[in-house]
């Protein structure tokens, strides 16, 4: 009886036919082992080393200087931008300080002007009040003089009316007319006592 075994390798298929009574070692001699998967061939090592050297030279002589030049340019731009920003920040702080100084000067000037205006208004108000008070005092004096003149002008008429009314009241109360000189004397004393 024949036995057939088929095995696959990296290079292809190996067919081994065993006959009864044949030795298995004969089959092992016809097997093709192919390239080793662990140890590379000399040709592959040469291509790998050559491509590495070419890539290294290309990287070292062409690509790295360009990258370094770009990095230096970017660093220089960032440094100059930082310096520009610092100078702008310092200029802005100086402008703010100048603005605040001007603002303080303007506030001081405004406060001075407000105080001057307040003092002027206070002086004008004081003079206007003094003038109004003097006018009021003059009118009051005139009114008091006019009142006193009117009182002096009316006083004899009032005295006569009081004397007449008192005499008539005494006549009605007693039934006879009192002495006009006596009534005049009493009324005079009462008016003089009430005036005090």
C-alpha cells in the first residue's frame, strides 16, 4: 500500500510517496528546504545597508539642514515677536501712565475750577443776601415809620372815640353823664399803661 504526504514549504509543495517497504529517509533527501526565514541572504543585507547609507546621506546633507534652517527661522520669528510684544507692552504701559497723569491733572484743574466757581457763587449769594436784607430792613423801617405815623395820626381819634364810648357806657350804667375831663384822664392813663 502506498502512502502519500504533501507538505508545503516557502518554496513550494513537497510530495512524498511512501511505498511499503521503502525507507522514510529517502523521502527526506528529496525535500527542498528553501531560504532560511531567520538568516538573511547577503544580497538582502547589501540592499538594506545601501538604502540605509543613501537615506542617511540624504537626511544628513539635504533634509536635516532644511529642517534646522526652518526651526532657526521659526525660533528667530518667535523671538522677534516676543521682543515686539514686550516693546508694545512697555509702550502701552507708558501711554497708560501718561494718560493717568493727564487725567489726574485734568481732575485737579476741574476741582480747582469748581472750587473757584463755588467761591464766586458763594460771594455773589452773600452779597445778594446782604443787599436783599438791607432792602428788607429799609422797607421794614419804612413800614414801621408809616405804621407809627398812622398810629400817631389815628391816636387822637381813637382816644376821642374811647372817651365818648366810656362816657356813654358810664351814663347808661349810672344814669348820669360823668365829667368829660375825668373820663379823659382815666382813658389817658389806661392807654399810657397799655402802651408800656
